C-alpha cells in the first residue's frame, strides 16, 4: 500500500497483464481489493487470458473476494448510473 500512497500506478501489469487488483483478487487479499477499489482502480481489467477479477476469484475459490467484488462492482455501477 505504501507504493500506492507514494504515487505508484495501480494499473501497471506484469507479463500476464495481471494488475495489483487482479492479483489481490486471485490471492484472496480482501483488504487490498477494498483499498484499490477505493482508489478507483479499473475493476473491469482483464489478464492476458481475458479473465476478470471475479473469474480469477472463482477459479481460486476465494469466496470472500467473490462476495466483496460483487458487492463493490454493483455499488460502483449504481453510483455511475445515477451521477
């Protein structure tokens, strides 16, 4: 998190096109997922196989991340629709 506060780009990705958000979803780091969403990260990002955050969380059986990302994505969609 310290790098994010110091101006690091949360949208940078590795050779598999995995962003910090996608990695956090895949690895089950719910607090990091929440923090990145609050920082307005691209929740629609996909990796090199076109898997999104929810697909990665499901494949890794990260039920807590599935619940959080589903809720956060819905909330962000509603906020966008009504602004």
